[in-house]
C-alpha cells in the first residue's frame, strides 16, 4: 500500500476517496431497498462482496422483489455486466497475469477502469486501479450492511436523495476535463446516445452504448480538421 501512496498524486487520491465515499452512500440505499423488499440482511452484503457491480445488483433485487424468477434476474445481471468484456480488453496490462489477474478482475468496474485509463504510466494505472477497487470492495458491502440495518426504518430512500450523490460526485470530477473541446464533444455525443437508448434497453447497457460518443466525436473532429 505504501507504493500506492507514493505513486499516485494527491489529487488522484482525493478523487478516489470521494468516489468510494459516494459508492458507500449508494450502498446505503441498496441495502435499505433490499431489506425493505423482504430480503434477509446477508443477501445484499454477500452480493456486494461477490459481485461488486451496483447496477446488476439493483436489477437482481428489483426483479426478484417484483416477482420475477431468480434465473431471469441472474441473466439480466449478466447482460448488464457484459460491458466488462470491453473493459478487460482496454486494460490488459493493468490487470496483470497469474493469480493477480484473477484478483484484479474481481475489482473491475466502471470506476476502477476510468481511474486506470486516466493515469499517464503503467505503475500509476495499476495503483489507481487497485486502490479504487479495494476501496469500493470495502465501501460498497459496508454501505449495504448499514443500509440494510436501517431498512426497517427507512422506507423511502429516494426521499433522502441518496441516489443523487453518486452522479453528483462523478459530475464534479469530470467538469474540469470538459474544458477540452474534444472531450466535451465526446461527452455530449455519448450522453445523447445514452438518453436515446435508455427507454428501450436494460439498466447499464445505455452506458455501454455511450462509448459510441467517442467514435462519433473523433470522426467529427477529424472532418473539421480536414476541412481547414
């Protein structure tokens, strides 16, 4: 862990801490929803440790609570987590080989991949990936545990605005990057694709399709540059 602190800049450490905190708060909502829907406390906590994927876990709990079959819930979760396949292809050198590859794959999620890709060199990529992954692995099930314990008291977690904290933190982190014209164009294009796809696709897939914004934005920028 000491090498991680020495490798990463203070701003990156702060950003990772904020994201992990936001994940923990969302875990409160997740645990409270699961317990108030009739699940025993150990279910959201165990899922939080073994799956470490908020969107698929919310979807699983929601389908079961609505009367759906466990098989349908598992298949839906696997479909949402299919976005991890391109994630793995994007950071093979970060994941490593051997037994470390297995452990690193378990830490893979949207946040860890983003932090890894944002770093300049391989040691920093690995440090950011592992620190964020371990932080989420602790904060997510811990939040689910605390939220589940309060689930019998908190009936409407949306009224507390817990679900809004995570996107608010992510927005605050990416605002400085939007000063770059290419990044801003890609973000707007990806947001448009995700908004159009959201009414028609399961939770999580519109985010995956939003990656098309990078392709669209790159093509547009190249056309403008060639026109000059």
